[in-house]
C-alpha cells in the first residue's frame, strides 16, 4: 500500500504550491513525505485516494507535475481550483475532491506544525527543542 517515489514526488510538488508557494528545503519536503506516510500507516485503505490524486495531478500537468516550474504548477492549481475549499463540491471527481478537502489540508497542517514551518515565520526554536543552552544555565532577568 506504500506509494511509489514518483507518486510521492507528485504529491510533494503539489504541496510546494499550497503550503508556502515556493520550493521547499529538504527538511520541509521530508516533513510532507512523513505526513503522508504516517497517514497511510494509520489508514492504509486510503492509499488509493493518494494514488488517484497523483494520477490526476500528472494528467492535468500533461506529464510529471514536478517537472513544471513553480509558477506553472501554481497556475495549474488555480486553473483547476485544486486549492483548499470550504465545502466539498459534489460535482467534481473523487480525486479532485480529495485533493481539495483532504490532501491540501493535510499537507498545509503538516508543514505549518513542523520545525520548517515555524522557521518560515521567524521562530528560531521549534517547541520542545532547546534553542540556547546558556539560557538554561543563567538566571533569567
């Protein structure tokens, strides 16, 4: 039930568009891969949804989504309204509905709740990690 490397690359290429609108560093990409892997470990029956989403994204891109530059990927997401939607539109295919209401939200949450997401907004230390050892060895003022 694991996804292929190509399928993961496609989903992460989509994630780059929706989580921060720029190419992601390796640690941020790893965060998104781990979020998808964790979801599939907890709900292996949903692997078909992820595969279908990757297939649809590749189809709409006319090839490998990751081969498109970020501006082209962003235009594709906007053209097909694959960004997050408040309600599930029943008139679209299951794969597109999953991309909008499941995958997009999952990737956004995974990124912004991770150390790379916190760093993107200027936090120097992610919660639960020691940022400055000397802070703990001197008296607070």
